[in-house]
């Protein structure tokens, strides 16, 4: 008798947790999550090469994602992904990104660029650990 | 003779210091009163002829204030009119005012103080009526309606104005190398000119509400314009434009872009959400929505070249 009661209580508790999880899931599904960059590979990349960005809050529709690379002096370069899923984006660094490198007399020098993914929401900027170093195409 | 004078000097103060005998003092009756009392009819005649009556017993009474009823000036008016009658030995004139035409007019002049309270040998002298003798019965009989105090006016409380949540909607025009696109209420994070190859991203309106802010791709270089670029005009990363301002760019291939802010409007969030939903549903820019606040439209000055009038 006691055992069945405990079991029933456990079932009820499990059902409550499931319901709570469902509510949380619904709350999250009410609006898209803010895109967040969690991992980037490789961390050193040349212009016209591709990088893989992993994270959350991406749009599975490719054209709805835009990656903003922020380089020296706050200059920006926009890039559209080649492929996209909700957690992964593959992006080719555009040629125009040469302009966001720190310019020296010898040309653009390797520059750490922060990433931000924009979907229907404005994503968080990547932290330094997840901000790759961008180098010129010839290097 | 001298002794007589001394005796008179001594006797005069003594006589003056003596107490007067109360029984020997006569109440002086005013001459007018006595004359009136003499001319007035007796109580029985007065009752019979409905004439005003003044009793000599009243005149003989001492002027002691205790003989009057204590008067409470704060007594309600309804209690004053009814409570005073027949309670004291002294007639109350207010209670004796007859109302013309009413059957109580005759009874109003009956001695209301009759009974045990009359006091004295007069034995309840029939006093009462209108002491002034004025023909109160001829007065217009307008019943005095009891005045009900108006309820104090409570100040009308203004209905609480519910604050409305507003947001900004920006209308802009982008002239590209091939065509001119007019955007009505640009969505936040909209990619201009097209989403597949953006060069401008609309961030929104700044906290002043006067500037539309865009992210600018590094492929664009500012040629001219009235906007504010950060970090610099050569390296324009963010662009702020007020209504009516124009910024001109050129990309790496020499294509020219001209961005102009037509107006910044304040609209309700609900209408903006409806417009957004409609825009998503129809996949068209420029869903109509109702403006809730005065527009801050840039209106170019009107230049007049021709007009009708008389020549001087």
C-alpha cells in the first residue's frame, strides 16, 4: 500500500516536471532565442576561407542568418552563411573583410574579429575566446 | 448753629451708608408701560377680541435672567420650533405665530403658558399671542420648505489614463544602382537593399528618437551626406540619420547608394505588431498601420514661383 502510494506520488511528480518543462518549452518557443556563438573553428582563418560557427539560436533558414564580423576600429563586414542549421553555420569570409583588418604599411595584419549572428534577433557578440583571428588572403 | 451744622455733617454720611430696605423699594414702572397697561383690555377681553395682550404681572416680575429658558444657539431648527412651546413659564413668541387660514390660528393665541407654571397670584395669566401686536395673520403664507443641504460636490476624478506603449517606425528610401526602393516602417534588423546581399542593417531608432541607426558594411564608403558616422566618415560602421537627411555611399564596384530617411513615427506597439504580422503574412514591406502620435515628417520648404494677384 505504501509502496503503491509512493509510486503514485513519483508518477505525479514526474508528470508535474514534464508539465513544467512543457511550459518552459512553450515560453521559449514564444520568441526566437538570441543567437549566441559558442565555438568557432578554425580560430585562425584567411579571407575567402570558411569557418564553422557553432552555437544556439540560429535560424535553420540559411538566408535569414547574417554574420557580422567586427574588426579594427569597429569596422564591419557582413557575410551570409553557405549552410545553416539551428546550431551550426558555415560561412565564407568575404573578400571585403580585408577592409576590417588592421592596416599597416605592409597591408592588413592579422586581426582578431568578433562575431555576431543576426537572425530575426540581434545576437550576442562572441567573447574573445570565440573570436577568430582573421588574416589577409595572401598570408 | 455750628452744632447743627456739625450734626448735619455727621448724620449725612451715616444716612447715606445705610442699606436700603428691599420692601420699601418700589419697582419703577415706566410711564409708557403704565400708560399702555392702562389702555390695554383685560385678559378676558383680549381673549375674546383677539387683541394683543400685555400682562401687568410680567411687568411686576423681577428682571431675573433665570426666568428665561436657556437657549442653545446650536440647537437644530426643527427642535427649536417645537420644543420651546409650553415648556417655560414665559410665552415663546415664535411658537405663537399663527398661520392664517389654518384652524390653529385661534389656538395659537391661546395662552400657551397656562397651567401650573404661570406662577404667582396671576395664576397663569393669559399671556401669549403676538407680543408686538402686528397682524401676523396677514403675512403671506409661504411655507418655508426645509432646506436640504446640497450634497458636497465631489471633484470628478479623472479617468486614469492608461499609458500606451509606443515604438518607432521609420520610413526610408534607398536609391541603388538599378532602382529606388521605398521602405515604409522598416523592420528592425532589416537588410538593405536585399537580405541575400546586405550592405546596410537597420538597427532601430536611438534613445533620442530622432535618429535612425544603421550598420554599414565595410564595402561601402561614404561619399557625402548629412548623417553621423562612427567610427569615422572613412570607416563608417554605424550611421545615424535624422528625418530628411541623406547619406550617399559607394561600394567597391563603384555602385552608388543613396539612403534617405523620410520620417520617424511613433506608433503603438500593438499596431506595430499587427503590421509586422501582416507583413510576414503577405511577405510585403509597408503594411499599413495607424499612427498614434504626431508625425515628425520632413517637409521640404514649399517654393512658390507663380501666384495669382494684382500687379503693382
